[in-house]
C-alpha cells in the first residue's frame, strides 16, 4: 500500500500530464481535497468531455 507521500507524488505527476494535454484546465480544476474527489472528476469530465474511465486510461 503506497504511503501518503507516494500518493501525492503520483497525483502531482498525473496533474502535470492532464494539464499538458488539456491546457484549458486550471489548478482549481485539478485540486484534490479529501471527500471532494467526485466533484473534481465531474469538473474534468465536463471540461474535457470524457468519462472518468477515459481520463484514467490516459495514464495507463
């Protein structure tokens, strides 16, 4: 199980990749707060026009 530092590092890497591919996204769009992950995914889906699964597949 990854620790919080590893998770935070992985998320920061993913944020960078998303921002490179979708320049219209802001840091606010990609802010992850505990308990607000559904809201963040909703913002991404709305702005990018893709499902959560499609967004996640960008990193596989």
